[in-house]
């Protein structure tokens, strides 16, 4: 019995250590912020892409890609369940492919798409990650049907990323928001090895999620990859941002908005049972996605300011938003408010440093993008509108 007791104690210690090691602990680095007047301002330079017939402007999974030194834009239209690919500089539609010609329609309910190039198109469905080409040939597939609560997906602000032969995809948050244990077990990414047909979960939620409940809307995150090949994460309930190589390098940087006056507090299970989850979210400050500007080596992070109880009850709008600008060292160098016309989720960074965002359009048959300039950007380059006009 004595030996059995020792064995149980040793196993308990091992399991406890294993659980602790599975939660990422980041080193904290404070860099004093300078909230300067650096903002992204719209210009008069716009680009229009005419939609093909039977495309319904329900745009998701939009990304840019290069092919033979040309730049293309692709997007998945959820209404028509099709992929459209345009030459970005000419605005010309190159290819439109309905997905139901490739994949059974029963699997297209929760689809996301990432076009790496014309020969490598990645499609996530409810059960499978497919690799196809633009002719419709399915080159590879890997199933994950045993774990539908952890469905991979890709968006502009949670893009599919590649390192060597590995594919990294975000996991759609779908956990019991009243279970702290579920929150602690959550992992934000899958690493897919398409050749060996394996998937590996990576990267836990940070400390604030390990110590208390927050509600479903706060179990959200976005990420980008920087010029060092590291992932940079932004979590909805955490003022810090995180840089990691997913192995041995984990660093947290000060990323708090100047508009955040109090702490983002956790809530009790009882409060989540009694109150609307959206209210819990609306009455607290929060953070959105983070993007990397590879030309200037800057990070752009979305911050969202809490609503008052009166504004929430009157249903008079949504949270005000701002963009925090970081330099290459993760020092905050600016923050400014943005209006509802600014689509942070569809910011596009061009190789020449141009930045475009999707803008509102009254025409239901076109996508319109407006060029943005930093207030400290003194460059005077030919705009894409000028380029298109002179090269027609």
C-alpha cells in the first residue's frame, strides 16, 4: 500500500506539471508608450472591382497573393459559394470558381478559403481541410471530423500562415463560456502537416483567461506574422500583445489603449447565467485583431471602448473603436479613433507600401477600396488609380 501511495503521488505531480507546462507563460517587457498623432486617413484614390454575375457581395476570406510577379486578390463569396480572383492592379476578373463543382454542397455551410497561388487553394469545411488547384483537382485532404467544436477557419485578420511544410490555421472559438476548465484547455491554432496527415494544437489563452471567466465574446483573438517569422497575437480581454515562435520564445508587450481607464474584469459563472453575454462584453473595454504592415514594419491593433449602461439600454450604437500603432520594437507610437466607414477587417498591404481598405459602396455589383495614408507618411508615389488610368 505504501508503494501504491508513492506511485499515486508521483503520478499526481507529473500530471500537475504537465498541465502547467501546457499553458504558455510569456516574459513581460514594458516599453513606455507615446500616443502620438499617427493615424490612417482616407484619400481620394479608390479602386473598384466589378462583381461577376450571381456573386452576392457576402465577402469572406479575402487575401492577396503573388503569382509570377503579379499581385492578385481573391475572396470567397458566401452567397454564391464561389471564389473570385482578380488582378489587383488592373481590377480585371481572372477566374471565378463555384465550390460546389469541387466539393459536395452539404459540406459548404461553414467554409473559409485561402488562396496561396493558383496551384494551392486551401479550403476549410466543417470536417476537412482541402488543398486544391484552380482546375478543381483535389490534391490533398485531412479530416478533423472527430473534433467539430474546434473547427479551423481563415479570415483576413486570422490568416492561414506557412512555415516550411506546415500550415497554421486559427481555431474557431466554440467553448462553454461558463467553464473555466474549458477556457484553460483552449488552444488557438492548429498546425497541419498535409503530407503526414497530422494536426497539432498550439498556444493557450493568456493568464487572464486562466484565472477567471469572461464570456463568449471575449474568447476571441487575431494574429499576424512579422518579418522575423514569429506569430503576434491580440486577445480580446488582454491589453498586452504576444510575440511567439510557438516553441521557446514567448514575450508579452505593453499594448494598452489610452482610452482604457479601468481593468477588464472577469465575471462569475452566476453572472453569465443571468446576464446576456453581449451585455457583459459591451460594458467592458476590449481589443480586436492585430495586423502587420511589412513595408514600414508597424503593427496595427484594433481597440474597442466600453459602452455606458445607458447607451447599451438605448441600443444607440456599438463600441467606439480606435487603432493603436506600434513600431517594429512593439513601442506604441500612436492611437486614434476611427469611424464606422473604416473596415479594419479588410486592410490590404501592398508591396510598394500602399494600404487599402474596403469601403462602403452604393453599387451592389462592385467592391470598392479606398487608399489610406499615415499622417507621418511623406512619400508621393503613383497611386493605383493613376496606374490603372495610364495603363488601360
